[in-house]
C-alpha cells in the first residue's frame, strides 16, 4: 500500500551477504540470499519511497523502480552506503555483513604446502553503527540475527548502535531466517514492540515497512 509518511523519502537498504577475499580465487561469506532485503526494497518502493538498494552478491532479480548498487566486500558496502547518506532519510540494514576480513589478502593463490593453515582476520567497519552515529543521522532500522535470548540481545544491539528500531530474527531455525522464503520477526523500538509471526518474506516486508512508517512519522513530530 502507499504510505503518505514515506512519500518521496529516500530509503537506503543493504541486502545479502558480503564476500571477503582470502586470495584471488577464494573468499569467506555466509548464507544470506538477499531475499529479506530485496523484499523490503520492493515494499518500500510500493509505499512511495525513493529506494536505493546496496546489495552484496545474490542471484535475485532487481525489483522494479529501484536503484541498485552491487558490491562484494564489507569495505565496499560501507563506502557505497556512506556516499548515499547526505540524501538519506531512512536506513535499513538487512545485509549479513562479514564482521572480519583477511588482514592481508594473498596476492597469489594460497598453495597447499602445509598440513595447517593459519589466517589472520581484522574487524570490518560496522556500517549500521557508523550511519546511526552520524551528526545528521537518518532514521535507522537494524536487523539482529540471533540464536538465543532474541529480545535481550536485540535490545542490547539497538542501544549499542543507537538505533531507532531493530527487527530480530531467530537464525537457529532453518525454516526461517537465512536463505528460506519465510521469516518471523520481533520488531523492537524504545518504548514498544510487535511480533510479526512466520510468513513469506514479501508479506513480512510489507508489515515491517508499515511499522517503520508509523515510527518514522512519530519521530518527525
Ligand atoms: O538474506 P536472507 O537469506 O533473506 O536472510 C535474511 C537475514 C537472516 C540475513 C536477515 O533477516 C538478517 O537478520 N540480517 C542481519 C544479519 C546480521 O548480520 O545480523 P547481526 O546481528 O550480525 O548484525 C546486526 C546489524 O548490524 C544488522 O543490521 C547488520 O546489517 C548490521 N551490520 C553488522 C556488521 C557490520 N559490519 N555492519 C553492519 O551494518
């Protein structure tokens, strides 16, 4: 549905996994398919927003009427997101960003010369935190992928990263979360919450965008 609160607002959404190179032929990644983030992008565009989708590697078709930037690593995603911030009203972080990258990407293919291989990783920038702590931060909606004590850890993430809202999902359940067509979300904000029970990612995305529009409108008052 069209949502007046989002009309012509610029919404920037991250989606999918990131890919961290180990050498010219290998990389580290995770099971994110991008389905949740692409569904949110489609729902936000339908609601009347101007949507920019910043996507890690996925095989998904790009929804109509959306501007898409394809990236690979967390560092590239970070740079691409930051470049959109001057015009961004709402930021939604759906991507499963790799927390670490190789300290030194090998210039040549790593040879199997020894029985053990040790690689050193360094922390990636936290894209969502960097956005939420900007002097002129947009409205922020983060995700929390948890395997236990979902509400507790999600509230902690929302406070640590200074977010307006967070959508938590239980990624220990293989029927929902990473790569499945369905999900279930516990959406939290400062003084409230709403549980969105198991449904298709398309349907959940519409429900989430409706909740977001309400909170965003409240904050403008
Ligand atoms: O892509 P699908 O297969 O449809 O699966 C959807 C999903 C399970 C990936 C999605 O619903 C989800 O939970 N996304 C967030 C995954 C995640 O990395 O969560 P996290 O709890 O580690 O991170 C917390 C938040 O910080 C997230 O909004 C994440 O995008 C953001 N983050 C994390 C690390 C980092 N370096 N930069 C970030 O912006």
